[in-house]
C-alpha cells in the first residue's frame, strides 16, 4: 500500500516506519491517523503470516522525519475541529483512539526512535511503543491543557506507562519535560546522545530478533491482562499461557536448543 504521510521501509523481518510530514514536525491529523491505522492492520496481517505471529515481520521501528519525532496535533486539523459538532468530534476522536489502540495491541515489538520533541499525541505514540529510545535533548509533554483541551485519547496508554501520580502533575500542567525525566517515569527506556540514537535502536532490534516471535507476541498480550491484578487472580491465566507456549513449536524448539547448546531456528545471527 502507498502512503502519503508515512515512509515504510523493510529490511528483512524489520520494518522502519517513519512519520513523514517534516514541514509540520510530523503533526498528527485525521489523514495520518487513517494511514497509521491502515499500516497497523497490514502489519498485523504480516505478523500472522503462515499462522505464526512474527514469521514474516518481527520488529517495527517508529521514527519521525526532519527536526522532531511528533509535535502533536496539526494546527489546521484543530482549526477545522472548531466547526465540528459534538457528534462530529466524537467520530473524529474515536478514529484517533482506534489508531492508538491498533498500534498498542500489535503482536510485534515496536521500538520508538525519538528526537526533537514528542508532544501531545507524539507523547501518546511513545506510550504505545514497547521500547523507547530518546535523544538526550528530546522534549516530551502532555501539552493539551495549554490549548484548552485534554489528553483524553492518549490517557489510557500514558497512565499505563507513567502512573496516575505523574499524570496528575503532567496532564494538568501541560509542562514539557526532558528525556531523563521521561525515563525516570517509565515513558522512555534509554536516553542517549544524538549520535548514538541509531546504534542504540539497532542494539534493541538485534536483541529482539534473538527471542521467539510467538513468545514475544504472547508476552506482550499477557502484560495488560496481569498488570495491577493479584497473582492468585491471574494464576489460571498465567499457568495456561506458559503451558500453551511450552507445547508450541517455538516453545519446543527453544527448550531443545537450550538443552542442546545451539542457536534456536528463529534467532538472528
């Protein structure tokens, strides 16, 4: 599929997805949301190739072209929204929410490469990525209240990463904060100088390619089912999921490879 606002490049089983609106700092609008939703559907299908999650597509790297990762909502989109009725706003917001959910639930590891700024919806994109690597000069912010609106759509994903207490401070003030603060809150996993950004992303990609694709997909799906719940309450789920993975082809291969002291068949060189 051809995209107008996304640049998509495949290298083996790794897909590099770049927001490509550098003239507006990769700001989000309804068209970008529609393209990201369509891309996520295609990626989900590729990940399930031959009935095995990850067989064709195993890792995604999300980045932004130009000076910033994503500076939030497009000003022209916001201007159009001034004329929307409540029902039109609900439809518009629902489409955006569906985009974030589609990215959040991909059965694939998504690595974010963040430079410049990740503000508003850009911070929301960081929140739906599994691993986030940021330039040490990058700025983050849930800046919606500065515009008289609120970070409602991204709130489930952001709060899952930074917690309710930090959300009370950062959602309400709309203040921008450094990559080091984002890392301390759990929104970012690695903060590096700009010249080490790509190498650090590559290190994570290589690490992910040594893990079982089905195990990654199932572990990712397990996290939101277990988070915040008592161990006893999820014991039937956790017992069943490990049992199912142990008897799966990749579970069997992984255990055999370990016992035989060899590389499993899915592991990259």
